C-alpha cells in the first residue's frame, strides 16, 4: 500500500524522539451486504484460495453502511475472526450504527468516517453478491444467465477484438477506483492506468502506457501468465498469487518497459 506524507509536526527546535505525520493510504474495504457470517466465510474463502498471498497481512476496513436497517445485528466478533483466519487484519469499521460502533470499540477497532477512507479501493465484490464467480463488472468468456436480477455494472462492457475469445481490449484510460477483470483470457490496455485502479486477468496483462494501480495476472492460478508494460509505476503486481508491492520494486525498473513473470515461484521483473 502506498503512503504519501502530506505534512508533519516536530518539536520547536526540530529535535525529538518522534515525528507526527499526516499521510494518506489506499485501504481495501470489505463491503458487507449480508449479515450471514457463515455465507460470507464460505464465499470469501473461495476467493482467498485463488490468491492467498495477496490477502496475507492485508489491513481492511469493514463497511457496514449497506446492511438493511431492519436486518439482524451482524456478529462482528465472528466476522473479525473469519477475516483474521484468512490472514487479513481488520482494523476499523465505517457506516456503523450505535450498536455496531460499540461492538467495534469493544474489539479495539477504529470507527472511521467516510471522508477518512474516501480514497480506499473496495474489495466488496468478494462478498457483496455472495457469488464466487466474477462480479457484475467483469466480463467472462461464456456468460451464464443470472438467477436473479443483475445489478447495473459500474463500468460499460468493453469490446473484444474480433476472433479473440476470452481476450479483452481497453482503449480508454483506467481511472482510480475502476476494477477490470478479463476472465478466461488476456487483458490489453492501450491507455494509462491510474493509481488506485485494479487490473485482473486469468491470462496475461499488457499495458501500453504507464501502469500505476494494481495488476494481477494468472488469477485462476496460471503460473505461466505474465505482465508486460511500457512504464512500470505500479502499487502492486501479482502473478498467480505471488506478489510484490511498490516498495519492493527496484528504482532501476521503474518508469521503463518491463515484463513480470514467475521463475521457480519467484516473481521476476526484467527490462524489455
């Protein structure tokens, strides 16, 4: 996760045992739409199995704002236990009512305002529709008829190149907060990818421009998948669950054309 210092406070003489900073972070959110914790655990487990390293030691915010007003109280301690069991670190809630906030405080969790996490990127699709298949914003190779009325997608469907089954081509810039998933094939972007955006593909990812944000190839476990980009500035890169965050990318490999691949289960970055 990227940290951007914005200001700091020190002693008047400039010395002291610590420095107090204001900083901004990109934080994942679990957006809860169902208070059945067993169902949440089942569906979330199916997603974590695909990329366990991606979720390990990841701090998350629990968003309770979309639960129905008359819904049964959510078992927050049980939910926190589920998230910790999958390697995540739940540290705060938002959208909580008075009872939920009290339960969160009892667990020594932060109570967050929407403005505090306005720059977060949602992982809500992991549990929001309680469906282990890709969220409605994704494009699959063989769509199946939904058994309930689908929610409107947040992004319009992108055209595939003629004759390229399972291949997705994006020609417009990918903005912060957008999530694009090429299920069953490769993803090609011929435009910039902004910080806070997320690219996912079961196959390879090609970015013909600056790659900021996150790029996750081989989502279905394909260890032969690769990421190619003309300008590497990513917050996170991942192949089949093996990942590296921004701080782990050498400076000499930033801002240049690279390919990213697995070699004996070790993530490699090489200049093109």
